[in-house]
C-alpha cells in the first residue's frame, strides 16, 4: 500500500495537523486499517477507494477507533489526489458516514464542503469547571461539546484534566473564545481523549460546529479562525445555512509504502 503523511491547515511542515493517507483499490479488513492507524499514531489515518464513476468512499481511523467525520484528513486526502495522483477534475466527491463531502480548489486553498452542525445550548455539565479549570460562559452540544470561555488567553493556557474529559459522553470537547487579533474572529482548541486523541492540533470537523456558532454570534458568514494548539493552524470558514465550507492549505511531509508481510 502507498502511504502519504500530509500536514493539513498549514503551508509549512512541522505545523498544522499531520494526517496519514492510504489510497486503496479495495477495502482490506477493518482490523488491518485500525492496526495501520495505531501504528501511524497520528490523530487520523484516512483510507479511500474509488466509488462510482467520479468519486471515492473515505473512512477515518484514530489510533483506537473509527470516526464518522474528519476534516484535516479529508483535506489531506484531497491534497494527495490533486498533487500526487493526478486527479484532473476541479471537485473531488467523497462518500462517507456523514454523507457526501466535497473538496475543491479556489483562492489558493482547498475547500471542504461539510454539513453544518450548530450546537444546541445546554446547562454547564457539572464536571466541566473542574476539568477545564474555569467556569464557561456558554456550553452547547452537537457531536462535540462546545465550551465558550472569556478570552484567548484562557484557551491558550488551559491544561485540562483529560481523565475527566474522557468520561464525557461526547466525541470531544471544543474550547473557544474571541480572538485577540483583529485579523482573526475566534480561536479554539480541541480535546478528544475518548477517541484516543488527547489534543488534536487542528480540527476541521470541529469547525462545522464553531462556524455556525460564531457566525450567528458575530452576524458574519465569512470568518477567520485559528486553532491555537502547540502546532497551530489557520482556517477560513464560510457559513451557508446547512453547509459549512472550510478552507486551508496542505503540504506533503512524507511518502512511502506499507509492508504487511
């Protein structure tokens, strides 16, 4: 099997979010894909196979489980198709557990077209202040728990209790705040110990929740976002009702072959 490692949501290696991408002609056993993802030990490994006349089916695995949606590994997969596998059309269509996803190229970026997942407000879960070391301004839930805090500095300095977060009945916890810089609308970090990812460097799927949340809060359809993990990443977000478009760059770090014999 061919394998590519791509840094997503960045144009410089050693930043953004690294994803492994494994193009396939047919599916191996699910256990094999999970073992490959565990061996890679990255937030996500993406596998895709051709499906239909002009598309692919994509699946994503953390080191410990399969997930229903992943942004940065989808962006990385599109980068591999466009850059290394000579994909000629302007739009790539991926069938997935979250429905049809597309990736196009415009304005010098790759653009993910994903479902919008606005959070529903809920009372602050009783474990959250202890886990995060601060009392949230707002909490809401969709696939993930969204936690709004006072300012960027609170997000940046946060050192959450991952053991407590692992007990939350959600995939992950998004912590967000208004950005200090006028050039950025909001910042975030993403913690998902329940699926084997203590902190994800840059999380495209979290921005399907963040974009409608901040779009409504700020009265804007186009937003600039930064995920302020140690590696960090930049995302351009466009809110279009029931869809979200997330723009970012990608760069190949490594190519190779997987040997299973």
